[in-house]
C-alpha cells in the first residue's frame, strides 16, 4: 500500500483575519525581509489573490509576480497589500 501525500500549504490553515495577522506578525518579528514577503504571499492566497489584488489596485498577475520568490516589490506595493488585507504599516520605537 502506498501513502499519498500532498505539499503542506500554511495558507489552508489561515482561516480568520486573526490567524493571518498572527502569522504576518511572527514572520516580521522572526524572519528576514524575504520571509515577510513570502508570508504576504501566503496571507494573500489565504484571503484570495483576486480579491487582494482588486483591493490593492493591482492586477492579479502583478500581485503573483511581486510576491514570488523572484519578485522585488516596491514599498508602495507592500503597503497596498497590507492595507488590502485590512492592516496598516507603522514604525514603533523599541
């Protein structure tokens, strides 16, 4: 008997906005810039790429490209994606 497996996709487990924000906060707190961009990709897929792209004012294709491993999104794009996911960026003194 063979075992069937499928790739693990954390986006399937981000069911609520709170799940998404905890995931993004952890990626930002413990990861690199590219880890955070990858986390934004995962969060956008969990929320729905088409809807996030529409709310961010970008095409779905450009959203995929910006958040891909080869992408290099501008700060403005990252800000729009965060806002489309229902958040905002801020700077906090530690």
